[in-house]
C-alpha cells in the first residue's frame, strides 16, 4: 500500500477535503445499510427498468404508477411470488428500491462536484485528484454492476444471482474503504508506527473481515441463514454431516448453503480470536493515541458483532436484526481500517 500525498497545493489546508470524504463515506455507509434493507424486504426487483438520468423522477400520476406496475407484472417476482399484489403494496416496495437508486445518484453528485472544486482551487494535487477520480469511475461501475445484478432476477427466476449480489456488496465495501483510508490520511496526525509484524497482523485482520463480509453476501444470496438456526452447534453437530454437498465438491463453499453457513461461522471465530490476539499484542506495542483508541474500538466492535450474529442466526434473520448485522459488519470493518491506518503510521497534512 503506497503512501498518499497530503501536500497542501497553494498553501491551503487539506482538512476540508478530508471531512468531505468522511461525509461521502457516511452516505456510502447509509446506502449499504439501505441496500441491505432493500434485499431483506425483497424490494430490489420492483423497478424493472433502468434509466440513469430520467429515472431520478418517480411516477407522478396514477397513470404513470399504473404503467410502472404493469411493467412489474411481467416480471418473475410478480408472476411467481407476488401474484395479485395491489398497486398500494407495489408502491411500498417500489419506494424502497427507488430510494436506494437515488442514494447512488446523490453519492455521485456529492463526490463529483466537490472533487472538481477542490481540484480547481488547488486544495488537492494531481496525484490525489487522480486517485479520487479513479474512485469516481469505480462508483460508476458499481452502478452498472447493481443493474447487472438486478437483471439476473428479471428473467426466469425471481431472485438475483448470489454471485452478482456478493460482487455488488464487495465493490461497495471497497469504495467505502478507499474513501475512508484517504480521509484518515488527510485528517490524522503522524504517530509512531509499531513493528512490521504487528502492521502485517493488522492488515491480515482487515482482510479477514472483508472476506467475512463477502461470505455474508453469499449467506444472504443463498438464504443460508434460514437453516441450522442453532448455536453453538449446527443442529447438534460441531461439524455437520453433508458438508461439501455440491458437484464438484470444491465449489461447495460458494454453492452449498450448509457449507456457506459453516464457513461463515468458522471465519467469525477465527476473526474474534485474531482480534483478541491483535488487541493483546497491541497493548505491548508503542502505539500512539489513535492506535490505542483503534485497538479498543476493534475489540468492542468484534464482540458486539459476534453477539448480533448469534441472535440473528437463532431468530432466523428477521429484517431488523439482519440489517443490524450488516451494520455491525461495516462498523467492524471501519474499526479495523482505523486501527490498520494507525498502525501504518502514514503522515498527514
């Protein structure tokens, strides 16, 4: 990971740039949470058309609503799941997906206009501007990936592809992480870095948390949280029979719901243990204020997320708790990113 230049072009402070990126990250966080709610309420397939520009305007008359509803009636979700749905009920799921798409457009504007302003007023140099422009392009690709995901549920099967869903979630997390990392670099003060091993350990934990979020996407895509709703055993088994029940067997971790849930549980235990060791080792290292704070935040976040995950499993993923579990994962990722950045000891402006 290369250092980010935090020089002050034109002698101006870069801190406003950092706070702008924090705001962008907050909105991305909110959009991911709303995306989780959209998924849990089966609202994501309510808008069967994608109009990047004109789609920002919702139906404004009864005739327009009826036309939108008629398009939806041709979809597999209506035909196989929601047959006989009223226009009023359709509006409820439509508004959920509509807000999700509008949030995406808001993020695009919130990112593009200030980026242009900061560049033209020389608050940021060309190097940082190129990095931020790259993030903007990734954001556009995320919008395309979202529509590619939705399209997978508009043909024969009334459900989106679990793999496209996981990819959409993963890219959102990458965007969130990149924005936060740059923001931390612009806002944080320089702190003494610990040894290379502790730094590597911190980034390993961060990578494990990202991997766990991806397995969570597969859990959602395959509805794997609705089976074996017992803990700590899986219906009485530590290692349940019929693991890797897929053809070929080595694809079971991304195809078989039982194996996906087992892997998700196992990785959760590994992460909790790794964070505990990282917290203990961090207490013996010469950390600065951010490092000491990040160490405790990470431990608190992982323990809270473990409890939320257990209850989410036992209760078979009710909507509110499932969305809270997603939020907990993002908070845990944020804490890990904050601590990893403190360990990195990157200089700031």
